[in-house]
């Protein structure tokens, strides 16, 4: 493993994008970053700007209104970039499947690297998903 | 020669839909003159999922879970409002133990929501230590909600005719013990908020909303009560067992963001006492009345005090197993017009760009609820707010 790959795996910076969800997943993503679960021990850091981020954490069903902005934010992220779909809505549309303004899952819009199901997923599940993504990166980078 | 021709006085600052200061997709357009915000405009259409339409296509039981996902933070208020609404169509007596459990879970959710908000507000102020402390203690409330309802966030406890789970005696003991701890911590946070110079500097006199303006702009919830207007659905139009459970309506007359922090902290104390009262006075008996799947023809409106303010649900039934029309009016939407007022500099009152996140956070925005209230046509960029008559016409 080269030093660049090593450093990338040790410090994946996250960008959190809510595509129109109910906030349930968002508060669980935040709870994952706060003291009890402390995702930052994996080197993760929540960043505000897509230009600083390696991993986009997407919560909520993708609405038609937010689609273009989501793609634009994704394109602003530097390579290599990864997308994690958190929650049933981002994975498949969830309870909003069939609503006229909602896409059936994030993968209809962006390539997704890891899915974390649950409505909302527990912080433990989110940590598991991030750990799975990091293991995947180790093989791919 | 004049230079003023090339000098533009007003600038537009677009914020969102993805922005570090925002946790949700929202487009905020600020018109600024130098550092001062002179006008603000909000576009909340990014979270439009078409829930009201979807509710017309699903049956009453499926709609409980859809109503729950209008907002993940105040999901208990939404299901409570929905279930009360549908029960209103039947004319049925709900077991009083179920009503006590509903209030118990509602108040636990209010404690969790207000602590969550206090953390987010501290984060917006730039006081991340407080954010981390508050969220650590909030996990205790989350554990209680999980213990009582079986889920951490979307609780799925309320159902048409009562609640889905009974509360065990050992859970009650755990609740009482945890309430003592939360009360002690909240006292500490109140002391921090009252004495810390950073919080005072960022919040006192920021985001002023005068009482008459608050009433005129239909502000609700803690935003209204921080403007010294005593209005709370739990006291003014009691539902469930709120007419039995004693509590005080908290008001502050500071009219600013600081008052909104104090209102919410004091409401946590009131909620703690209500949780204690509910546990001590909970009657025994069944927790659910079984009802037919399709309610009789009719319409009903129900109101609930969600953590963010007054929540209104309306249902129209045509006797089938699906509602003919469902309508939701959520608190954040009411507060957005008050927000635009707070963000407008007038006379001696000046809003700096740096104050915007604090003022914005002070209404406790929960936009996932919001965008169904206006009828949005994103393709044509057209927004209008329909009266009931217009909605009835559109339906046909």
C-alpha cells in the first residue's frame, strides 16, 4: 500500500447531503459523529465543502427538485470519490416509493458504493457501513 | 465624474441548497447592503416529496407510517396528530392508559428534540463543546425512547385506537432515574447559557421579533412564546390527557434568539415533570381499542403542539379505506415568514450576515415538514398557497 492510499483510507472526509429526507437519518448521522459513537476515530471528519470531501453521505429520497444540485455537488468533489446511501429512502425510495416527485433510490442518479439500510439506520449500522466502505477502498485504491 | 454609476448598492447572496450552515436542503436568498441584510427570501421546495398525494393512495394504516416520515424529529407529534384525526372520524373512546403513554412518549420526544436543537444552536454559535456535551446527554433520552417504543428515532408507537406497546414497570423506573439525571444536566446547561459571554454576544438582541409582529405573521411554538405571547395548544386546546397533566406555558419577553434558547430549556424542565406525572399517575387497563379499517364518511381536524409549534392535520373520509383528502400544516412553515422578518434590517435594528445562521437556527427549522403546505410547481417555478376552497377545487 502506497502512502497516498494509506492516508486516504485513514482520513476519509465526509460531505453530508440531505436530498429531501425526513431528518431521521440526518440526526442519526450527526449522532454517529458525537461522543457516544464517535465516528471520528476512523479519521472521518464532516466537511462543509464538496471540494474537500472524499465521501458523500446521502440521506433521504432524491426529489426531482434536488437532483440537478446533487449531481452538481457530486461533480465538484475531487477524484477518487465515493457515495454512501444512508437509509431506506436513499437506498430504494423507502416509504416514498411511487411518489410523483421522488426517484426510486439514489442509484437512479449517482453511482453508489455502499448502502446502509434502515429507517433510520442505527448509528452502529452507519459505523458498520463506513467500515465496510473503508475495507472496499483498501482493495480498490 | 461620478463613480456611483458603477457602484452596485445591493447584492444577492445565495445560500444553499447544500451549505455547511444548513443541515437540510433550503435555498436562502439574502439581499445585502455591505454587511447588512436588508431582505431575505426562502425557497423550501427541495424537500417536496408529495406526501399528501401519496396518502390518498394508501390506506389508513399505511398512512400512519407515512405520516411518521413527514418529519423524523417530530415523528411522535405527527403520528399523534394523524391518529387523533382518524379516531375523530369514528367517535370512539380511547383507553386512558394509551393516552397517558402517548403523552409520555410525546414529552420524551420533546426533550430529545429540544436537546438536539440546543446542540445545533450551540454549533451555529460556534460553541462546539456545548454541542458535543448536549448530544452526549441526549443519547440517554434516545435510549429511553428505544426502551419504551422499540425504536430510536421513528418510534411507531401511536396507532389508530391507541398505542402499539404497553410500558413495563421496570421501564418506568428507568425513565424516572434518567429524568433526574437529565434535569440536573439541563440545569447546568441553563447556567452555561445564562452566564457564557459567547452565547450572550451571539444571541442577545439578535433576531428580534416583536409580539405584535409575531402574531401578525402567525409565528408558532417557542418562537412565538419567546415573543411574550402565551399560546400553547396543550394548554389552550388540550388533547390526549393534557387537561390532566399539569404544566406551565413558558414565555419570555426578550423577543430575541436568546429568549428562544431559554424558552426551550425551560420547556425541557416542564416536559421532565410531565413525564414524571404520567409515569406516577398512569392508570392500568388496555392500551388499544380495535377499530374497523374504513372510518365513516366525514371530516376532522386535529391540532397538536409539536416541539416546533402548532401542528394541524385535516382529513376527509369518503367511507372507503383510503382518505379522500389529507392536509398537513406544519410549524416551520408558519415560522418562515417570521424568519424573513427577523432577517430584515430596519432602523436601529441591524442584521449582519454573520448573524444569519443563529437567527435561522433560532426558529428550530425542520424543513422536511415544510414544503407540502404550499403547492409547488417546480418546473414552472410557481408557488402559491391554497385555501381550503382552492384545494377542494384542485382535487376535482
